[in-house]
């Protein structure tokens, strides 16, 4: 199941000996490959743990066993992965990026429940009883992958300071763009459209690079995913009105929809 370059051996050791499990984009890609569905792509391998002791064990294993890792690297898409943040510790292992996730710990079901995109709700771990890997995934994941639709539920970021809000909104903005581009089939349900727009608005109101209205409107007009949602006839006027405070260009966009 885990066969690519030599980094697969390191992941196998973490899953077997550190009570870790992989969840998110890489697990979804593996599920899609096994189901013979078009793979949506991924940027890194997110590894979760049941508790902090297991994470520390995995970190110490990587440091002790590997001679070819880098801590703090630049990915192929030029996104900078700092070595360690409040969210994760990131290593380059062979040609893969391993992220040891610090902010969410627990068993697979409770961790997946915190994911905002249903499209990312897949995980796999090593099952000692069957002596094989075990995959867990959303009941609608196949439908989302086949129809290329997005199902999204807004989550509480639990940001307590303005600085946390700035960093979180910046990271989330690019994440929303990436998922909507990756799944061009539209929204799975009305709630997904509503929550995506609420999240975009929260990001715009908190993003450090968009403190003034001109910059915010510039982003909206230059961002194909958000602009397309706002122009879509399925987006109700009630949802559009939330963006009116961003300035006259936004009001003009709303009027052009009428």
C-alpha cells in the first residue's frame, strides 16, 4: 500500500510504532487510486497522533533514523513550510513533505469530525488485529470525487488574538481557492455555498494584507474562485449583501446580477 521512494519506509514505521495515522489529502488520493477514481492531488502528508507522547516519539524517530531530511523547506508550489509552528512540525523526507500535526489529537473519527471540507475526510492507519492498513472515509467521499463537488462546513478557528486571526485567515484563503479549483463541479449542497462565503468574508476581514477596502476588492476581482461564486446565479442576493461594506465596486457587482 505504501510504495514510492524510501520515505515510505519511514511513514510505515511511524504508523506502526507511534500510533499515528494519515488523514486529509494524501489519504484521499490513496482512496481515489484504490477506487479507480481521478485523484484530486495533494501537497503534503499530514500525520496525526492520539496524544503528544506519540508525536514526540515520531519526531525523535525521524531525527535519529534519517540523514536526508530537511526541517523548514520550500515546496514545489513555492509555499513556505516553516520547520515548526503551533500547528505542525514539517520535514522533507525523500521527495515527500511529512507534517506531524500538533493542534489536533485523538482517534480517527474525532479528528475527521474537525475537518471543514468533507472532501478531505479520509484516513488510514496500521491495524494490529488484521496486520494490515485500515482505511476510514466519509460516506459521501466517492460521490464528491466522482462529481468533483465541494462539501464544506465552517469550523471555529478558536483564534484568541488579532495576530492569530491574521495568520489563520491568510492560510485559509489560499486553501479555499485551492479546493474550489480542485473540485470544479460546484457545491454539494446550499449549506456548503453559504459556509464558504461566510469563511471568505471572515478571511477578508482579518487578512493582514487586506486591511483597506481597495485591497480587499482587488483580491475579490482577481480571485477566480471567489469572483465566480459571487457572480454565480445560484448565489442569492442575501449572501451577496454581506460583501456590500467592501465598497462601490462590490455594490456594482451585485447590481449587475439583478
